[in-house]
C-alpha cells in the first residue's frame, strides 16, 4: 500500500507537459514482465488415458507371464559352453577374459599392518605401517621376528634393525 502524502509529481501548471522519466529502479524492475511458470509450448497428449486399477494389474500379470515364458524357453535351449559363448560374443563387448585396462593412476592407499585401517604413519625402526598412536604402542612392544612376519605378510622382505 503506498504511503499517504502525495509522492507523485504534479504536472507543471504553466501548460507545458514534460514527460516524467522513470527512476532507475523502475526501469530495471521485473514487476510488470510476464512470468510464465509453465512451458508455453506444452501440449497435452490427448491419446493418454487414465487406467483403472483392474487394467494396470492385468497388464502387470501379462508382462510377468511373458517374462516367465522367455525364461522357460531360454532354460529349454541346449547348454552352450563358455568358449563357444566367447566366440559368439561380438568383439566390442567387454568380457572378463578380453577386457583390457591401463594401470590405475589413483595413488595406492597404505593400510595398517596390524588393524587393516588406513595407515598414514610408518614406524622407522621396523618399517611397519600403523593407524594411530595406540597401534604404535603395540608395534613398539613387538619383537623383531614378529615385525618381520608382519612385513613378509605384506610382501616386503627387508632387514629389521
């Protein structure tokens, strides 16, 4: 609601009318622009009709029946051996036998030798990787032969100092 008090400019009384220039706020306002919230080019599909529950359930039963028949026909076909399937498959289809991938560029994550969790730390004396200070306390109490066993389980054959 506009405030009372006549903020409108009155036309000059000398008989000459000068056009009022709108302010910058009025010029940039989107108040009077049409704002359609629907697509103006939308056309309703008149061929689509609402289906009642009975029709939907009947179509679902029919679809399931067709699926059962196709599964039964596939089961009744003679068994094809794996090498014969590989011959029948097109070349561009990746399979477990033919897939080729380059080595990963993602850096290898180090795992704790004791807990199996992510290991940001490495013990300098034994070379064992550990997760936190509690595991480090356990590693400090290990003998050299046990530390060597942990390293060999990881696949590292280094000399323990």
